């Protein structure tokens, strides 16, 4: 007597479906961008100022200005690679 093996089912289990939702790269990229800008916010509220003094001038710049510049650059990089679609995708 011979037995015929069945091909694997195309149905995805609920556990596997939830795991696929967790591993979505767009979610992690969005979370990274949100955390970067929250760091800028908390630095603006509680962070020190950059103080520069000369003989005649005294300058204070919030450190959040510098951090915001780098957060902007990082946001562009993360959004390009984390949120951008690959050119090979048919969608």
C-alpha cells in the first residue's frame, strides 16, 4: 500500500500571523524616529545650554538645537531605508 503525502497548507496560523505583524520593518523604523524626536524633546526641556563667552559677548544656545540637527539627518536615513520600498517589489 502506498501513501500520498499532502502538500503544506497555504493557510497561516494565527500565531504566525501575529509574529509577522511584529516583525514589520516599517513599525520599527517609525518607532526609531519617534524615539529620536522624543530625545530631542526631553533635551529641550531638561537639557543644558551650550554656553560660549568671550570678552565682550556671552552666548547661550540650547543643546537641543544641535541634537535636533542630527535627529533630522538620522530621520532621513531611517525613513529612506526603513520606510522606503525596494525597487524589486512588484507593488
